[in-house]
C-alpha cells in the first residue's frame, strides 16, 4: 500500500512540475508565436499598428510590441528586455550598436529619402527667385527640385519671405525663410536636415572634425533658431503640415506623404520638393537578441511585408519596381526613381552629428 501511494505521489509531483513549466512559459511561445519587443522611430508606428501587418507577422509566427522614441535618444535608453531597436537611419543605429555592444551590421528592411513638403504659394515664390525648379503644368505643380546651396545661402543671411520677388503676394508667407524640422538632438529627421545643411555648407564634403563643426555651426544654428520651438516627433510635425497648422516648408520623410497619397488622401496646395542634395533615411534595425535578428530578416525578405511597407510609403531594399508600381498614379508628386537623380549627402559619425546638433541648439 505504501509502495502504491509512493508511486501515485511521484506521478503527481512530476505532473505538477510539468504544469509549472507550461504555465511558466510565455503564452505566445506555448501557442507557437514568438513575441518580439522593440523601440522604434515614430514614423514607423502606423506600419506596426496596421492590422494587415499584424496579421502578416502572425502568419509568420511573430507578435510585435513596440514603443516609440526619438532615434537619437535610443542609444541612451535602457533596452533591457527589448529584442530590437529600429531608428530612422544608419547613424543612430550604429550609435545604438556601440552603446549596447551589438556585433554585426544593422539590418535595413526599407528606406526613405528626405524631402521638403511645401505649400504651392511658397514653392512658386521660391521658383520665382531661382531656388526651386517646378514640374507640372502652371497652376497644378505638384513636385520640383529644391536647389539647396542657394537656398541655404539665403537662409543663412536671414532673408525674409517679404524680401523675395513675389513674396508679398501671399499673406501666409511671413518671417525668415526657413524649413521646419524636428529637434535634432532627439529626432532622426531633424538631425538629417542639419547633416544635409552641414554637408552642403562644407563644399559637399562630410564634416568629420572639430574644425568642420565650427565652420558649419553659424549656418546650422541659424537654421535651428529660425524655427523657434521644435517638435520631437516627426509624425506631429507632418500632421501639422497636413492640417494646415504648420509652416509652409517642412522637412519630412518621403514615406509620410507617399503613404497618404497611396491610401487616396489629398493635401491642399501640396508640392513635394526633392532637394538636389539630400539624405536617404535608411531605417536600420539593430537586433538585440536572436529573436530580434530573425524578425529583422523577415521584414527584409517576406513578400507580403515588403508590399505592406510600400503601402506605408517606404522603399524596400532593392524594391524600385515595387515602389514604382504602387505610386504610378501619383507621379505628379512623387519620383519613382531617386537614386542617381539627387546627390546623397554623407551623414557624419554619431559623435560629430550630436555635437553639430548640440551647438545648433545652443544660444550664441
């Protein structure tokens, strides 16, 4: 009897251990789904919140939990418990990799060139003064090229809209000639605006030392000071422009306006200006765990996720034809091909970029 009772108790204990193990596992793992957690730039929040993206990831066995942060703030975050960090470009991604001792190169699922969104009165005024070359029929211009060197020279001299030929014709064009951007100490798009300006001001050479930083600071400080208070979130800045609240010129990701056009929305008096010198924002995923790496590789390769990335305005790596097909109806505003048509500014190292941003925000 004692022997039988001992066997029963042994099986009960084994069963209890097995139950404890099962209950102690992550529910998603028990169901065959891997949950990955990451910090992302705000410009990708809509992509990850898209129900179709969520479903496509679930079909591949992934559930994703994200929180947004300024790209340049990520290197200073406590990323314990996170599987990946996904800033808006390669430079802050490299900073994250170094700060958190991550080996190997970041993954680049998709990218987006930086553009300047303009109201038509502002674009026409800039064109009349030689700073912009517009395309499209008169009265319906939807895109153009912004000549960065002469524009930045005028902005550096504190030129006002009223001083420009034709500037007095539009009541909404007031104050100093400037492009609104996000806070360069926190946000990727704001930092890349200063990186572009610094590159152009440095005779189309990357700023890489203290002497170069000192040489470009007078310009980058003026570009920053002319904006007053800056937003940290690129989506907030874009939403202000989209609703007519913001300034007539905004530095933004092409993906933001492309996504809006692809889903059939419109913006009154919109002109998309492609700077003749700009930065391609390589959305670079830093895998912090093996789960994060597998997830990043899936974003790069899965056909459904690539298609959904295009729908959100991003250009998949090696996906020129995919983007062209999705935006064929929006050629009035968007360039289907940008590689080879604009000069890509080289972004400084994270250390140099942060110092440029810091000095640009500082008072004289």
